[in-house]
């Protein structure tokens, strides 16, 4: 079943409202590649991953905050599609 854009929009808006806005301006730390990651980034990724998995459990999510080996594992194993965040 193809996801409806309205349903995806609802997932992202709700996650941003509950995970990003309350953490705005929180301290960031550096990832191994030197880029910054905040608790808001991680919370948003967790929330979106859960919400998408509840609706479309056969489609995995590849998140920006995952380490490179986990990203590659998901890319190599994607059979039903792949969400990219």
C-alpha cells in the first residue's frame, strides 16, 4: 500500500511539534564525521521511525543520525522500500 502524503505530513508535523520545538536551542555534540547532532535530532528520528513502523512495518527507515555501517546494512537489505530521513 502506498502511503498517502497527508498521512506522512501528519507524522512529521506531530513529531516536530513534540520532539523538536521543546528542545530548540539545546546543546549539540559532534558526530564522528565532525557534523553536529542534538538531542532533538535523535528524538525526532526515534519518533518518526516508530510512527512509520506502526503504519508501514515492512519499510525500514534510514536516518541521518545512524552510523555508516547501519545505513549501509539498511541500503543493502531494502526489499520493500526505504524511508530516508
